[in-house]
């Protein structure tokens, strides 16, 4: 089952469920956030909870996307309680790219490759205990989230604006602090790779950019292998197109291990919070020498996730100098 949300004619979020080619309104006036918390409280799966509400008429999700009415599939009513985080060096492609960005000599093993190798050797434990912890990064809260179809804005101080096609886990935290995975979605973990390349310690700065996920959310388990395609469209031309592989069969860590090392922190188990945790990328246009431009459209698709995730780039000129941020003393 795939779940999504759009703004209905009354200005409220409307939940949509899809199995196969047809999408239908769910007979409810509550958001998917509300329904997910209800399911967590009752112990039902989100799929069973949705089907128990019954379905209304069919909807045209593609038309709603064009109209700009589709929302991220899960939101918190207070953006400060939605956390955007992720983990890197979980896919071979990203590890190789990262290592090449920071290697001093060809024979040197960078910290990036060392971290990746640690994941290969200990990221999929089978003894019931936690495996090696992965790299982890913070992107922001719900204020940094843009809906499917909306622009990813690269700030004037940025040196680059590049896509990162990823699979993300989407979670709500129950009343007792238990994390509940609602499902998985495609995500564009938009980053500044030129800033990161300057110095590895700028990685945290490079991640503080907007991102997007959706438009649909896959409930249930993630397929062992996810085959997708990442594209960049410029006007009427595709200037970049490359397949990517995700899913545990193509990762150095299990999903469960990545989840454990995120939610082991009490900070991330606050009742009612929403988490969008991205599991890393395998394909970057930056690694192929692509320089993005204002108006480029990022497109990420993979068949288990329904409709593609598309976001245009709103890009200020590289190197534009902004005035110093005004700080007032109280």
C-alpha cells in the first residue's frame, strides 16, 4: 500500500491510499500523522487502520501534483517537532565519491573509506546485538522540508546545490517513547558538495539545506533491492540520468542497525515527534562533474514508491556575498 496527502478543497490534509494503479481518498478528516498515532496506540498496522476507515472516490494524484496540492506524506502540526536526519557511507557509490573528495594520496585510506569498511564488516549484526554505528548527520526540522514539486532553494552563500537520491524511513514516536516506523519514501537529501569538498569538517554545514520526500509512502517492509533512477532535467533536455540501487542487499548496514543508532538517543524518542531518517545515497551527479543551474529539475523514481519525486532548483549565483546576519543584543 502507498499513502499520500493533499490539500483538499476545504484547505485540510486529505489522506490517500493506493494499491495498484488506482488511488482513493480515505474516509477520514484526520491527517496521516493523526492516523499513525492512533494505530500506534491501538497496536494495529497502519495498513489495517486505513482499510478499517474505508475508501471514498478515486483521485488523480498526478494532477494534484501539477496543481501543487500534494503534501509530504507525513507532517507534524508543529514543524519544530519534525526531525530531518540521515546517515551516509551506507552505499558503495557514496563511499567511493566521498573518499575521492578527501583523499590526500591514492594509497591513503580516508576516514570515509574506513567508516564504510567498518560498516561492511559490522553493520549487519546477526546476534541480536547492535552492530557498528554509522556516520550520522542532521539536516534540520520541518522548516527545512519542502513539498513534492516545490523548489529546493540554494542560499546565496552556498557553493553548490546537488541532489542525493535516497530512501528514507518515516517514523512517529508513541506516547511511551517507542518509535513506530510508518513506512518508507523516496527523498532528495539536497546538499552542497563543493563546500563539503573544501574540508571534511564542513560536512555538517553542507547538509544544512532544504530537502523533500514523497510524494507517496510505502507501508510494510522495504524490498531487499530497490532499483531506481536519478535524473536532472534542464529545459527540455535530460542532462543527467543514472540508475541507483538501494535496499539492504546493496547496503553495508541493515535498516534495523541504522534505526537503532538513531533512536538509541532519548532526544529522538520524545512522544509525538516525527522523524524522517535518510539511509544514504549511491548516486550523485556531482561525482560525474555536473554543475547544477537555476531551474534544473531533480527527478527521483523507483517503482515500489509510486510517483516520482520532482523538485526544481532555485539557485542564486555561486559565490554571491550576502550581508552579515544582523544580531541584536538584548
